[in-house]
């Protein structure tokens, strides 16, 4: 690693710098910078960054990588000042974030970071980020403003992800897969987001068309977990669902990484009975007519349109944990469905944070729980630990941040099983 402070005239030209409180806390970043740039990079502390960026030598920089973690959130004003000073010099910024809260991350991205990479760095992520920077046209270099002007520079507007590009033809018969958490914290949204992404990327050449509907109008967090904006058009679309068509549905969606199509929850908290059963049925019908898989992130509460979703569902996933709270809620749900004569046989119970294979005592508890509730727990998901929280905070699926995580592997297996089963049924029907 080359220090900016000790550069010699004959040294290799410095084209990039890392900026952090302590770069030794980002050892993987050091390795990747050396792999990409050799000796052509340097390191700056937060204290030194502003002073250096105000010097003529800063003009040689192609980009800076600002690395932050949870401990740096109290220092956001100074980090924001560094980012704005770099942008004022027309120096591109890659933001490296480790366990940073969504609010802090959003603030830094709004200030104009050119790219974002989570830490620990996924394989090849820094290389891809640098490649993207070099493929974009460089902005014309503005005159260097005084520090006070750099601090007050207006942040650029954030570009929203595109809406789906295909035209609605109504030529699909999508499989409807609602996901319902039986209590808070069971991981239903994490499961929905990652299952949707695994289905959307299950094939490089013939991937199915997948959408994810966030119907938790009060606390829906699909947008947060995929770092997507909550567009005002969602409220307008839901307000007039009765007369909505497939075209307006697609225009209300945003696309994640050009593969997964998402209808986020509205920006403002709405009553869960804001729309009725008929409207929900119309929404699901439109989605199923244009997508191969329709995943629905349900609210925890049973509402007047839950029956509609259940009747449309091919499989209704119920997320639970190995605890008394989940067991009681399973009994309540089954009693409610049976009393109304609703198809409770569509329920598929998913045990999240299941005991490890070697935990014989835990396995015994799962068996006793299933027997006492008279249900079959067909899917057991392992605890993904802190990597799950990191992926959610970074707004990326596990496949993008921790591909070898045990939870990701189980969700990938489930997606493949569902897709193979669906293809088998389609082939049988054609035959």
C-alpha cells in the first residue's frame, strides 16, 4: 500500500485513494485495491482527506473509495463533507459500507456516491464497481469551490430504477406464492425477497418472469431490503385498483437489477383495509397474467382480503419459529380457516432458524411441536446469522452478498424445487 504523504516523484502515479477512519479494519479492501491498482493507490484518514482534496495533487485521482462502518455513523457530517468535496473536484466516489444503518447509507448515497459495494466485499465486486466507473462518461470538471461552497452543494437527485420494459400481453398463468409471518421477526420478508430473487435468477438463458408484491401497507420493508424507492405512483395505483389495467400495474413497479419486478408498499402508512377483496383479486389476476411467479409479502395481521389471497394461492407459505408464540398462532390460524371453511390445506409451514443437523435435542423439539399442532413442517431454514442483517441493511439479496450462507443455499434449493415442479406440471398439461 502506498501512502499519499510519502509519494516520491518517481513513484507510480496515484489514481485512487481509500478514505477511512482506519483502513486496517478493511483488510479485504486493501487486498482488492492492490489487486486492481498495484502501487497506484494511496490511503487517507478522515482527518487528512479534506485537506488533500483541496490540493492540486487531488486532480490526478480517478476515484476515491470511502469505507465506513457502524462506528462511523456519529461522524456522518464530516464524511458527507469529504464526499461533497470529492464530487466538487469531479472525483468519483465508491462507497464501501459495513453494517451501516439504512438511514445513514441512504444519506450518503443521496449526496452523490457513484457506486456502492457492501463489506465484506463479494468476489469481484470492487473490480466491477471500478469497471462501471470507467465505462461512464466523465463529468466536466467544475471550478474548485471554497470549502464552504463544497459543503453547501446541492445533492444530485437519485435516479429511480426503471419500470418493467416488457409489454403486458396477458399470456402467462403465474404461480401465486404468498408468504405470511405468524408473528413479528419470523423473517417472512427476508424469505420473500430471497426466494423471489432465486426464482428470477434460476436460469441464465431461460429465467422465468418474477414479481414481488408488498401488500403490507403499513410496515412493508421489501423496498428497504432491495434498496428501492417507494414511488408515489403506487398510492395512486392502489387508490383506483378497480379500473387499473396491466399497463398501470407495470408502470407502478420498479425493477431490481433488471431481473426482479417489485410493487413496493406505499410511501405512507395506510390502513390494511384501504382496498377490498375484489381489488386484491384483480391485482393478483393482473400479476399472474403477466408473470410466471407472483410472490406476495403479506402483513402479519389477518384482514378482510386474506381469504382472497388464500383462494388465489397455489401454495401459501407460513413462517414460524421454534417457540410457544408461533405454536399458539398456528392453532389460531388453523381454527380461523376451518371455521370459515377456507382451504387450510394450502398452507406450507416454514420453520425459520431451525436447529442444526447435529442438534438432536432441537430436532426432537421440532418433531414434538409438529405432532402437537398436527401439522407437517416441510421446510426448515437454518439461521443465516449476522450476514442476513447485513444483506438487508445493504439492500441486496443474500445471493449477492453471501452466496455461501446456509440460509441462501436452502432458499436456492427451494426455488429450484418449485421451478422444476412447475415445469413438470406445465409439460404434463401440454402433453
